C-alpha cells in the first residue's frame, strides 16, 4: 500500500548557505493494510522527517514514496486531496493541532467543508457521532469546548476520530501517546489495535521501545537517519543483532528488576561514525541488519 524507496532528506543548516544535514538516509520500507510498522529511534534520528515526507508536508530530497503504486510527489489539487482522504497523520502534541481561540468542533467543520460539502446536516451529525463513538468520546462532552478545557487524551482521540471520518487506510501516528497519562495511553493503544483489526495500516513512530514491541508487527530501528535493523517485531526484539539495537534494548528498565540490579547499559557504538555505507542484509527470514562494514562509518 505505502512504499518508501531509498528515501533521503537533506536540510540546509546554518547561515549564509551553511551546510547540509542528511536527516534521512536511504530509507526503504512498506506498510500493508492492517499492518502496524513501528519506527523506533532516539530524538533527532529522523522519525518525524519520515512521517512528514509521507504526509507530503516535506518533499523527499532523493528516492520516492508511493501509495498504491502512485508516486505521491506528483500529486496535486484533487489527487492530493484524494491522497489525504486515504492517509492522515496525528502528532505528538495534540494542542498544536488546535487553534486555541476556536472550540474543538472547528477541526470537524473544516473537514466537512473540504470533503463532505454534499452531505446533509443530519447525515453529517450521524457520521460525526459514529466516529466519536469509535474513539469513546461523547459529542456533548467535547465538541463545544475549547482545547484548554479538554485533556490531552481527549484531544488526541478527537484527532483520531477526525481521521476516521475520512475512512483512511493509513495513519501516521507520530509519538501520539508520548504525552499522555499511562491509563489514557492504554486506551489509545487499544483503539489503534482495534483499527488495525479493521484493516487500517499504521506507521507507529516512537522513541519508546516497549510501545513499539507492544503494538507492532514489524519494527525498524532508526539511527542518524539510517535504518540499522528491521524485520518482524518478535525477531528484532528476541534476537537483536545490530550493536545499536542491543544497546537500546539493554537500556530499558525491566518492570520487575530493581534499580540496583540494572547497572549501566553497554556503551553505544561510536556515535561519531554515522553509517553512510553498507547495506541491509537479510540474516534470517524477515530480519535485516545493516552490514558490519558500515559500522566503520566515515
Ligand atoms: N526544518 C528543519 N531544518 C533543519 N534541520 C531539521 C529540520 N527538521 C529537523 N531537522 C533535523 O533533522 C534531524 C531529524 O529530525 P526529526 O526528523 O525531527 O527527528 P525525530 O523525530 O526522530 O526526533 C535532527 O537533527 C533535526 O535537528
Ligand atoms: Mg519527532
């Protein structure tokens, strides 16, 4: 359904022309219907850049992104609108998606103008109620309120409901539960699980390994814009092979382990040596690791 083929993104940085930062380097993967793919990496590893390129908020510098076989860089006007009827994103900070001076229902009004102008008010209200029900929200509790009167969890669920109204096929979820309380997190995770069951493809972007492990079918570990390991989630987590993945997994405190027993995680592979060379090698079925030669870096 969604396919990234050797995607790169360079940012111009610094004043007076400055230099270039290769934020995403040769990233390829696919998301199928009903599949949750997690993109895991530390802050600054390029996760959001990938999400934004998929959502066409940023252009790819090299490589291509296609949806149902069609290159999304070429989409314009009506076709782009159609793309957004299939692919939507929800981001980390729900407050940034709302204008504080408008009530929460404004995000739906704008959607109605864009996509449902021919739909009668009663039909629209029924649709709206149904999508709010799907995310366990009561219209009366949320629609007439200003963003500051709602919790982060409610705002996030409203944004998911908005995406669901469009009957999307792919959701780019960029750290959507990082800012939520533990109990609300579980609600949103369960909701994503349900949506997956109905065929929604999800790119689940997170810096939290345990969330990735919990929710995803496939996992990609991103470091300095490069995928260092990817494959079936069980394979990557049960048998991590790249030194970086191993060090990340060793840094996760276990629920039943006392602090004193933890010690320091093993040191990370050389941070200066950004992996520019090498290639992903399939070491077992559906488990790819960036080849050792690339570890030499520059
Ligand atoms: N608009 C931008 N201009 C220049 N550099 C950027 C821009 N956006 C992100 N970056 C840089 O690109 C890298 C990846 O950023 P990002 O994709 O936001 O990472 P993540 O979401 O994994 O934290 C970081 O080094 C970041 O500073
Ligand atoms: Mg980010």
